[in-house]
C-alpha cells in the first residue's frame, strides 16, 4: 500500500519528535504492508512555515537511515498545505512542495471554517494545472453538516483523501458513519494514515484496507490504496470516476423524499 499523507519526518510539526520515532513509525508501516510514504509536514502560515530545503534535506537523511536499518520503505517529499490566499503563487515559485513534486497538492482547511475564497483558489489551482487533494474532509464540521460542499469540490476536479482512523471510529461515530457513506458513494479517492506518531493516528492502513474490501470489494480497495496513490507519486494523470450523489436532487416529491431516505439508510 502507498500512504500519501504522513507526518513521519521529525522536528517539522506535531508529528514525529525524533529520528528514533520516525524509524519506529517506518518499521510499523513496513510491517503493515506499506511500501511507500509521502512525508507531508504541515505548511501553516504563522505556525509551521517549513521550507522546501529543510524537507528535502530531511528526506535525504531519512533515506540514509532507512537503508542503515534495512527498512524497505520508499519515502518522498511533500507538504500538507493549510489553504491561504497566495497558495498558488507559492506553489508556482516552488516555495511549497507538492506530492513528490508532481501536479498533486495536498490541502487542508480549518476544521470549523470554510474559507470564502476556497472556490476561487480551487479554480486558480486547476487552471494552473495543479490537482488539489483535500485532506480528511470527513473530519470537518461543515462538510458533515453540508456534504454537498464536498461533492462540489469533486465536481471541480478535487480528489478526496480520508484518514484511515476515521473508518475505525477514532474521531467518533458520526465521522465513521460519514466516512463509510463517502466510500459507498465513490467519493473517496484515497485513504491515508495522516500518521503523527504511534498513537491514534499511527502508520497503519491494513485495517482500513480490509474494511474497504468488505464494503466495496477488493478491486476497489486495490484502486484506492495502490493504483491511485501510485499514479499520484509518479505524476500520472487520473481519470475521475463517477460518484453516486449523497442526496437525490428531487427530494421535494414524495418519491424523491423516499429515495433520499433510502439513500441515507442504504446508499447503494
Ligand atoms: Fe496531516
């Protein structure tokens, strides 16, 4: 499996606190069946303004230490960029790091606040040839309340990445239910660990892989744990698949209301 979102590099943010912890995380990931990880320290204005040079230097050091430990894990540079005005300029000037320096950019938002300029930023990004990947929207209060927002992003070419631990219920029952619902509606393109250490957001994906197998079958699990992330780290283009709308549009009719109800109970 390939993990495109991880805070495994030490000393950059609230992720690993030492090289020892990074290597322990890498060891757990390898034992779990993860073969490649994109290391995505936060880039957040005012708190984690990490530099490209520091991340790239740390990747070189990490590769060296992994070799010395005999751990067969590929690691790639990246960042998890907290959306701000000016993000497109900073991508174009290469201040920010996309996922393995490809066209794919990992974005995050504040959990309680939908930036009014987000649609403009998405438009600007896609116009410039970037493909935004929205990190863990299942954990944002406003998408839980208004899931149509998430569909509107997908309509604009955004890919959706959920956190493995969300499927397990680590962030509560509502987030778990929403995550499963997104999966069933084919609104999840990637599942990643967002690992910060060895606690609740740890570097494991296998349990989530099993859950996706049970929900959607193994072909689909292979697609979102292998095929899509492999194309992303290689910078290859992806053909987006159709999703099943979360709510029927004709809800006002009696039949529409019934469909919407059945859709909530059993989305497929
Ligand atoms: Fe993260």
